[in-house]
C-alpha cells in the first residue's frame, strides 16, 4: 500500500461549543467558522480585518421550522432554534477561540521520522527501567473524583496465533514496540495511557474541553491506524515477521477516579464507570483495522470528522442509552 499525503484535521474550525437540547435529550455541537466582515484602518492607520463567527455552512443551513428561525443540522437531521442559541451564548464568555492542538501536524512526516527508530528497535539493547506514570500524576492531582472523558481502547487481533508461531523473545519485542509507538501517540494528542492490558492499551482524553478532547481522541485513533499500517507493518514485513492487525473503540462520558489496590502490595489511580465498560464492548465489535465509536463521541466531533463517519448496524448489539432507552448507536470511521 502506498502512503498517500494526508494532513491532520488542523482545522477550518475556529470556534465551537455544545448546546443542550432538552427535548431531544442530548447535547448538540455547534461549529463556527470565521468570515471577514470588512477591512478597516486602526488608530495607527494600519489595515485590519473585522471578522464575525458564523455557523459552519458545510454543516448548517439557516431556515424556519414550526414558525421559529434557526439552523438545520445536515448531520444530525435536527433543527436548532435561534432562541436556544441565545440561551447558550453566556457560556461563551471567556472561552478561547482555539482549542489545544496535538503536537503532530502531518502524520506522514511523523511516520517517516519514526521509521528509523522503529527499525532500530530490534537491534537496541533494552533501556534501563525508569518508572514514570503521567496518568497517575494527572489523576492524583484532580480536585474532584468524577469527570467526563473520552476513552480509547486499542487491541491487537490475532495476537494469540502470533505468540504461538514466534519465538517468545521476538513476540515480546513486537508487543513492546507496538505499545511504545501507541503510547507516544496518546501523549502527542494530549491524552494519557491509563493502563496496558495484554496486547492492548486503554487511554483517556480528559476535560476541561469536551470538544477538544473528542477531536484529539479521534485524531489519535486515526494516527494509530496509519502508524501501524505504514510505519510498523512495513518494518515487520521487511524482517519477515507477521504484520499487525488491530481494532479501536471509543466512547465518551463520566467516570469515577478511584484508587485501586492495597497499600502493602500495589495501588494506582483507575477510572471506573459505564463509559469504560462500553468502550471495551464497542472495540470488541470493530472489524480488522477498524475504528468504532459510540454516539456520545460521534455527536461531539467536528464537521471535518462527521463527514468521515457512518452509522453501523450490529444485529447482536443490545446496549441501550440510559436517557432515551433506545439502542445505543455505533459509528465507524470509514474515510480516514
């Protein structure tokens, strides 16, 4: 497969926020873009642009419904009245225009930089063990024990067969390499690795910015896919080793930060809650090299990503939304 030039979603988005629609029992994301209203001269006689923020025309269309003016959302097939927007305006005060950005701007360039280190991994001696846990430091420093997170799980497919066919040391090296590269990516997208589980890992992307963490989480998932397919697998193939297959699942919601374990043996900060469990169920339903996500993640995504996801019908999926009582919808990233 050829590595096409794909830049990350660095973004036409300039401003966005969430609006609570009680009648629909869910939050709506609103994306805005900046438009130049006019060019004027400032006090120093320099030309400056006066700009306005308008709902993203790729997603919203102004119109009327039931005698009320507002915006039709092409993705959610819903109508957002202007009066609801006006109620939401107070939450915008003090909000930054730009969301925290990942530390990767072009995934192709990043992969090309990582390939020499991936190749060298099999010849380098093991690094001295130096325990570090950014997640533990972050969770221990929180002032509250319940927060909203986006949870990301990635797991290898066919790893049992690979472990049976390869020498123990070689299999361990592959798992170690893959875990390292995935963990580095999580940090690049302002996330934290909660823990490693066999040949997978659980990562989380925390508040305070629900919108930013959702975009970063999916950016990270898409980059994980590309790093494995175009960074790790070509090196494994070159060495005559089996290529990796994987599946990724995401979901968003509240979780409890809790201390797990016993002081005399081992303790660590963990996340407990339905979101963690559901994201694992979603990941298990993904096919080979697929990225699945729950509705709470999908609805909070920027327009760039909403155009690239598709609802999937799973015949044996029975998990329900607690609020609506309906089967919880699942989406797949189909154009990444």
